């Protein structure tokens, strides 16, 4: 129903493996904001989901390592996120990326990002720019 358009996303493997962020040895966190360039307001019931995904296998769907769901309750972009993950579940030879989605209260996809695999990206203060998912 909706065409998903690639925007900005990144590989987290190198930065995750360095142990950046986090509040304890058992947990680290990827932080940043989700925003878009269009000059339109989100609906009051919009929901933002940010997920860390294992995108290592080309012939398989991405596995979600961790995610955060944010009910905007009328807030507008930029929307801050902090997605915790367990560094013990990170495999050195895998590739990890971040995905963001914005849906309305009925689950209709409004904006999305699609992982674009790059290397050595940060885990703190990351800005994800999503694009309309219109069809």
C-alpha cells in the first residue's frame, strides 16, 4: 500500500562493539533524534518506533535486537530516542543498523527510514531523517 523510500540510517556494529553509551556493563544505549524535512505537523496520536536491527543476512528479514516505541502525544519533530541493547548479544561479524518509523494512531505508516549499510558510525546524538511513506 505504501512505497518505502530510503532516507538515512546506519550500521552500528563498530560503535556498538566499542561499548559506547549505556548505564551498566549489561546495557548500552543508542541515542539521537528522529526528524523530517517536510513542513507538516504530525497527528497528535503519532507513534515513533526506533529499532536496532541485525541486517547481516542478505536473504533473510532483519532481526530486531531492541526497540523503543514513543507515543508523541502531540509533540513534534525532532523526537528524541534512547534504544537500550545488551552488548552481550552483539556478534563481531554481524552488521547492525537503526530503523525509524512514524505511524498515525491507526497504524498507517507516515514516515520511514530504511537501513543503508555503512561503517564506523556513532551511537550517541544520531539524527535519523525520515521521508514520507506515501503511495
